[in-house]
C-alpha cells in the first residue's frame, strides 16, 4: 500500500509570553535582549522569581468566564483566538466539527486543587466549602475544552500531557491528526499556568533546581557558569496548522512546514535526562525529515539552566551537530522568559520562526561566563547573528519521566 | 435583618458571580433566570456564598425559594433572624 503523506504547514500564530503578547512583540524583544522575569509572591514561600504574562484576558473572555474558568483555559483562549485571527481563515464559515484543538500541558489541576485546599483551610477543612467548580476546572482536558466553549468548536478538543515536552507534542499530534484526515484545521501548541501553584516552585526548590539571582532579569542563564536553576514561567503559544493544499487554496500566509519530528522516552529515570536518548531523538527527527545535521540552521535548545541538565543536552547536541555543520546555529529562549513548562517548546519555536524571513538568529542572553562544557560550536551568545541561510529550525523540548521531543520546521518551498 | 437588607445580601453575591451583568434594575418579583444569564452552577454559587459569608444553609429541596429576589427575601430573612442577624 502506498500512502503519500499530506504536507502540513503553519498558517497562524497566537502567543503570550512574559516578554510579549504577539509574535512581533515577542520577536522584537528576543532580538533586543529584553527578558520578562519578575518578583512574585508565592503562597507559603514568599517572594520568588517567575515569568508572568500580561496579556489582556478580557479581550476574548467575559469577567464571568474568567471567574469560572482556569488560567490555563484563559491563556489557551487568548492564544487560540490570536492564532485564528492571524491565520485570516474564514472562521465563521468553517465547519466547526472539522476543527481539532490539541493543547500540550505539563500538568493541570494543581492550581485549582491548591486553591481549594487553601480555601477550606479557612473553614477548618470542612469539605462542604469545596467549590462545585473544582472538577470542571481540574479535568485534564480543561484548557482545550475552554477553547472549544469559547469558539464554538465541536471537533476533538483535548490536552496532550507530556511534561515540558508538551508544546512540541501539541504540534506533532496535530500534524498527525491532519495527516489522518481526522480534522481540516488544527489549533495546537502548548500552555502553562504553573506559576499559580506553589507546588511546582516547592518541588523544584526541594530538588535544588530553582534559580535565584538579585536581578530577576539575570536569573535564567542557560550555559553560563553561574547558572543555578530554573525560573518558572507561565505562557502559551498556539498555532493553526493546515494541510498544504487547503492553505494554498485559500491563499494563506505560510510561516513554515512541519519537516519531521520524533518523540521518544529515556526509560532510565524519573527526573534525570539521558543524553543518549536525547541524541537519538534528534537523529530520528532528522531521518524523519530526510535531512542531515548540516541542513539544520537553527537548533533551539531545551536547556533550563540547571547545572547538569545543560551539560547533558550539550552532550547530545554535540553528538549530532559537533562536526561538519558550519551553518548550524544554536540558541535558547529560556534565558529571556524562563521555563514556560508546557508552553516552552511551542513558544520557543515561535520566537525562531521569523528567522526564515529576516535571516537573524536571536541569541541566548545572560551568558557572561560561558561554561566550557556548554561551549557548542555555533552557539549564538548575547547578540543576534545575521546568517546566510535559514531553511530549517530544529526545536528540542524534553520533560520529566524521560520524554523527549524534537520538531523540525522547514522554510516553505512550493 | 429586614427583607430589603436580605435582598441586598443576595444582590451583593449576584454582583460577584455575574460581574458582566447590569443588576441595577432587577425586578424583585420576576425569576432571576428570566432577567439575567444564570445557570445551575451559578445558583450553586449563591448557595455556597450564603454558606461561606453568612453561615446559612440552603438544602437542595429549598433551592426553589431562591428563584427571585422576593422569594429569596421571604425564605432567607427568617434564617438571618434565627442567627441573630
């Protein structure tokens, strides 16, 4: 049996990041070295550093919808609406049962559960004060379901749980569903509301993996010798994906084409990364895209600024891109916005997509003293780099329980 | 507590659970659901807020008494009085 897999393209982008609420604002800040980390009061823990989004939540939701829904739902709605508007698709006329919503999440439900436990603590833990909204707020599909409610979409709407690889997974899963013909338009990517749960902060703190720095904007510093952990952030990036024929038929702007991908598992530890499996994931994604390492012009690293994690990812990247890749440049977005968890992969891809047009690679900032163990060839440090060619972007996103994802997006060529 | 004061208690709760609605002209003798967007979860909000803010319990069988501002006042005022409010 022969099956010609349909080509899948990106036709719209909607995002909110700690340093921007549109792709153009986000991109400009990445080129200008403008980050978005601030001090924030975290329940039980005091003042910590976090990446906070400042989008206009009332742009697409009523006050009541905000009260009833979740932060992840709100971020998803904002990003979905922005992506649909950006795609310029005739949404009113589009069959709503042919649209799929696939939202990657690291976790969901911690925020609301913590809030309810805190609320009933004021009533001597009497559970009759537990909110009737707890279940609809904490079901795993909540963020995608809120988008379906807000936009009247009646096709499949669910989340893809994949720890911090989830942003890539949302896109990959959407591409698969489009190829299978399950839907005709996909709204996909990843979101995170994790700064609203103390548990995520406390967990990383207990793991000795939470960043600290007197200057919030200097706290997230992947590859720098003085890096001391993760800055936790919220955010979201959702895309519209379509089959190429559909996008061409309506004259859509095409940001790029899904070139290939791989998702694999370490099967080695709950938390510790596995460079061998990460390298395997990258190699399989390249094979899937029918590309050689030298064909990749931007590698977005997952590096979260933990002392060991960065070194291990660099080991994986060196194993694939270490030699014979003179036109491969490597960067990192977490140095600006911290770790947006389930949104990370999707947001970081968005920050690099404009490179297809301007041929500029945004840098990794906050590298005052490069760790020699992270000194990869092609690493773009502190200043943007104008390059000769950007035809393929490779986006790494890894997560706990050993899930690895690599997504390759190619310049669209008819 | 007078019936008018009871109505104000209910209006204060409704203002919080339906923040987009103009509640300045609600007719006291007309069902709330006929005058504004309120679903069953919103009514549970009213029940919960009466419990949290005022220590008043409304059994499920009595939810019908929360239909309008007038019926709320008739039903809830004796409960406030019983609590010494």
